[in-house]
C-alpha cells in the first residue's frame, strides 16, 4: 500500500495557552474548583508544557466547560464532520483526484460518537459515490491512526487498485471537562482540535512511501491509566502520571521488535513529558517534528502522528525508511514502517 497524498486541517480559532487560561478562569466550573486546582491549572497554562497554542472549533472556549453533554455532542456532530471533510478535500486535491474516485473511506475518532459515523457525513459532504465502502473506528484513543492505516492496508491487499481515503479527526474541545482531578486538569491543558487525511492505494508510484510491518502491543492491565469514562453523559479523561514511562517502554519494545533505527521515528506527541520519555527510551534521539506539532497545536490525539509525518515529508528527508508510532487508550501502542519506492 502506497501513500499518494497527505494533508491536514485545523480550525481557524487559535488560542495561546495564556489566552486559554484567561477564558477558562472566568467560568463557573473554574470557580467551583479547589484553590489548589485553580493554581495547578494556572501553572500549567502559563508556565509552559511544550505547547504554545491550540486550535478549537469555537471562538468561546469558556462556554465549553459550562456546556451540557447535549451541547457538546451537537458540537462534535456539526464541527467534526466539517473538519474531517476539509482535510480530505485537501488530500484529494494533492493527489489530483475527485471525491467520486475514492473506493473506500476509513475514519477514526474517539472524541465523540455518531451512528452512522463520521464517514457517512464526510461522504455526503464531498459527494462521494453511493457504493463507497465506509468504515468508522471508534474507541482507540490517541493511537487510532496506525490501526486505521492497518485497516486500509487490508483493503488494499484485497483490491490493489482501490483508492482508499483515511481520516483521523478529533474534536477534543467537545470532550472538555473540568474537576479537581489533576489528570483531568492536565488533559484540559493538552488537547486541541484537528484532522489529518491521506490517500493510499496499491499503485506503486515512483518515490511513493510503502506501508508495511504493522505492529501492536496491547496491555489491558493498564487500561485505567489512560481512558475516557462516561460521567453524566460527558467524556471525562483519566490520565495517570505514569503514562509517559508506560508509553516510552511500549515504544521501545516495538522498535526493538521491528529492528528499526531510532533516528527514523515519527511519533505521536502525547505531551512534553511523554516526548521526553520517548526520546530517552530511544537513546536520546530528537523527535523534532513531534515536538513542533505539539508546540503549535497541542496534543491532537489520533491525527498527531500523521501531522508530524506530513511535516517531515514537506521538509524533505534523505531517509528511505521511517517508523511511525502511536499509542493511547487500551493501553495500546502501534507502529508501521514506511519505505520509499525508488522504482
């Protein structure tokens, strides 16, 4: 399966971390926090955690933490499909394709639930064919992009001529939640909205990147360290302080199993502490694109690793092999190899 194009899209509303604190500190939810929790939120958002800014689908983020569950669900349905569709429009243009030339569309997300899923909405918005194969992956958390590509790989193996679109989209703002749990407060400071779209097929183009060597490590004994839980209809993120080390060890295991060069890694950036732990586990390698995406957009959840890949490819790389890794709820970590085709 070969990469034909990759693109991303972000909402127009950009907030610095200081602006986020200024808005959130005026809310009823903030007023109900303990003073120690208020101080923690201020410290994280004003003293720096490797994030300069984030993008959101609304101009008033203060309203999100005081919104009811129905309002947040409606936000996801309205803005999630628009965000995903715009990313795919860009990917189609970059590949020189029309929407009705796609044979399959796979969409992954974890920040909202729709039935039918976002794939149905995107297909309608873009005017895709009525016999298009649609698949939605929900519940795989921040690590979902690589499993989505693995699904595309299976479709491509069955039909090498098929043109397959893959979208990773998260409306993290629709999962905003505020209470006195430190993990909840840290989550509120980390995540931003965004989407990545890519187009793949079995057609071997010169200098195209071929995906192979998919891996997964599932550790259900650590499920409660990183997960969404439903609280009165809201998505409340549980985030344990041991997650950075857990992620680093999982990635170290996978890359050792794959026998890939740590310098070839493109990774999901969960947060500053996660990136630091990854770099240490990989022998001191600098995850430059991962850090750049985190700094400019925050933790985008599932699109993060693909946005980092897009950035690396746009800069240009002399490497002929790359190793992508993502991780998140499960606890699970995933990886795939990309090899440049010189034929």
